[in-house]
C-alpha cells in the first residue's frame, strides 16, 4: 500500500521512451525486494494483436519492436548488471506469458491461438528471445494453446526454442494451476499425473500449484515409474537451485538492508513523468487547451471522472493518493472557475453483460442520473466527460463481445453532446475502444 505506482505497460509503450521502462523495472524490483520478495512477475510481454483481448493494458501493445525494446530495458534494470549475482536492490524477472497469449482466435481470454510458425518466430518470439539473451532468469508460460497444442505441453516451444537453441539455463514456471488444465480443460492427459508428466517432459521446471501439495509426491512416483527421467528432473531441480543461488538465498534467505527510498520523491517523480508523457491526444478541433480566462463553470462528468480506479479497488482506502480528473481540474481552476462533478452513470448497467448482447434499456434510476449530468452540462461552459473501462470491463478473465463503450456510457455521452456545450472526451481504458460516433461528433478526445 506504500509502493510507487507506475502507469500500466501500455502507457509506457505509448511514450516510445525506454527510460520509463527502465525506471519502472528498477523501482519495482527495489520496492518488492524491500518486502523480502526477490522475484517479480514482470515484464508482461504479450503481443496484443487482437484488440478484443481483455489484457491489452498489461502489455506493451501490438508491435514486436516496441515490445522488445521496452521489455529488455525493464529486464536489465530490474535484475541489475550481473544476472548471476542479483544484488539486494534488484530481483529476478519472470517474462510472461510465453507466448501468443495476446492473439486468441476468438479474442477471449485464455482461448486457443492459431499462428503460423514463421510468425511465431518473427514477431511473438522476438521480444522473449531478446530478454532471455539479456539475462532474464525465469519465464512463465502461456495458459492457452497454439495451433492445437497447449504451450505447457509443447516440447518444441519450451525446450527446443528456449533451452536448446539459446543455451538458456534459467527456470520455466507454469501459470496458475495450468498443469491441471492439461487434464481438466485441454483433455490431452488421461489424469492429473499424466498432465504433470507431460508438462515436466515438455520443459516445465517449477509447477505453480496452489491447490495440491501432493504434486511433489506425484512427481516422485512418475520418476519411479519411468514416465519422467531422472535426468529431466535433475535438470529442473538444478534450474530452481541455480535461481536461488543467483539471488543469494542460500547465504541470506532473508536479508537486512536499508530500503529508505521506497516511495521516495524521486520515484514518485519518475512515475509521474511516465504518466504525463503517456497521455495521447486523439483529436482536437481547437478546443484544447482550455482557456481558463474564459471559463466560469466546468462540468466534469462520468464514471471515471472521480475514481481512483485500479489502485483503490485492489488495495483499499489506503491507496488513495492518486489525483482524479475532477480533483485535478478543481485544484487547477481554484479561484477562477466553479468545477462541479456528476457521475452520470456507472461503468456498466445493472444488466451487464447481457445488455451489450440483448440491447440496453435504461432503468428509471439510470435515466434520472443521466438527466442530472445533462442539466449540469447545459449550465456549464465546457463539459469534460470521463469514460472508459474498469476491472469489470477489461483485465484478466474480462472478455467482452464488443469494443464499443458500454451502452450506458454511450447514452450519457450522446445526451451531454445534445446540450450544445463543448465536450472534451477523456478515455481511461485498458483496451481499444470503438468510438466512431465520438470521433465524428466530439471536438476533443484524450
């Protein structure tokens, strides 16, 4: 709750400035290490090639070059100068999710991808290869399948492409409970033990199993039965031990160190610089920048206008140091203009997600809330409408059928626009949005 919050990777990618990626890598490793944790599950480097994929915000976007440059900068900064002797201000990275996770055929999270081998090599493999060659110590596997083969069971992708071709001696870890998925979801194993054998023989070194401590006993049985070779098990164990030696955990399983810089002013300034540089002006027909000398009343409207968002949802009331759009405008125009807020609607309506498929019929309460915001806009010189997503509309396991704004937000925007008051649309969203109507009708979009 006292850590430094950087913008998501997709924001840093929008800066095209690897210095921000390096700063984030260095700071996240330092602050995580201060909590006696020497391993971070970052950078996320899934090429977001399908705009429907709900985890776009966690990645560096769709471009292999941007992904490569930014992820490699974060990796080198997080691990420090010597990946064989990680210092107390650094930590091991886990580059993920290897690979093709961001290009599911259906656009839905954790569903199969179909990618030709040449494209896998040229685009999807490229950033992972660069980070592995830069010394990344661990790699986490894609939960889904590519061309019909679950990646957790792909000897070609895990062992041949990574360990053999690159002579890489790091550690491969599963994603959450994904050995189970080889049996219960993908049905390529007759039972759970066979799933374990498939994964380890493919190249898995560490199984992230949150549910069954018996997994270790199962592995021993599989070796005795000859279904996993002792050589493969020794190799996997060596890779785990090698990581711990590189992190110094056998000398100091816990450590004393003065982490006085956690959440310091310098770290905060670097996070703010990254956030500022990552803002994108999508459209401006002369409305921006707003001329404060001509403003008397400013309406700030929308479900994202006064929300702390991700940090607040995950970490509770203590993580409220962020400045909302409403709070920032109110402070900036203090003494010059009255800045008034109306939520207008929730992020999604009460029948979500059915309403985006079956059609949206606003309730009386929703209509009343929108009417209040419209009245506020009508009496203002400008309306700043702040829309987009939250953890219900984008993120892990938040698949949608549409890239449009949720219907209630779309209605709010159109009703505010009808007042004739100039509208600035501010989008805070974790995936691409289809905003054709806004592009045609709203003069300024951020």
